[in-house]
């Protein structure tokens, strides 16, 4: 069963999230999942195609698959639905990505492919290029995150189930709960 951490602020935050969320409307549900690569909070937020932060998905199966691959576990998060996030498909995100790529060294061949994907506004191709060539490029990840925060966003949202939502300030915008058994996925 899921258990709350012993902290009255968590209960207060959960109550506020429930009030802010329209019941039965899945798009606005505050419930998100994360497959961790370690035990509990030893799993640190990491970089990926939308910057550095805490990556969450709406799909428990996706989180479970990642957790099994990394010999970790699935954590359920309640996310503040009032958090200002940017859509990954938006021109603002693509501009921030272009700015980040232009401000750091990226191999010319990779940069050419990235610029083509940005010109076509092909977020899927951009994600693929990022995954193959740039996911370990710390300077780029830092610049992208910095550019997105400068524009006033606290995270980025993607329609892709495997990417989902990234929060740059997870300790302020999300509250974790634990999934301990298969039965918890049925909730």
C-alpha cells in the first residue's frame, strides 16, 4: 500500500492539490509517476531532452518499465497543477533549445541535424538527436534549463508518454508518495 511520509505539510499540500484539480478530468490530474533508478530519494533528477530536473510520466507502466530496468521502484507524485510549465511543442521551447545549442560547443554535424529539426519544428526528431548525441552534454543541459527558467517557466510538458513532465523545482512543485506493490497501480 501507499504510505505518506510523516509530514503535516504534505497533507496540507495534498489537500490544496485536490481542491485545485477538477475531479474526473484526467488531463488536470495531479497524479504523475516516476521510475527511479535507486531506492527512494537516492535517485537524483537528471538531464534529458527538456533540461535538468525531475522527469515524470502519466503512465504507470512507463515508470514501472524504467524502474525494472534500473532495479529501482516506482514513486507516485502529486504535482501542483498551478505550476507554470511550457509545452515542448511551443515555439518558445524551440527558441530556448536553439539558444542553448548556439551558446555551447556542439559537433558541427550534430548541430546541422539539430538546426534542421528545429527549422522543421520536428520535436520528435530533436528528441531522437538529443538522446543519441547530447544527453550527456552537461553544459548544454545546464544552458537549456537556464534558458527555460529565465523565460519564467518552472517546468516543461510533453505529450510523449516517455518524456511527460519535467519539474525544475521538484521539492516545491511536487509531493512524493510510494508505490509498494502491483495492486497500487490499480488505484
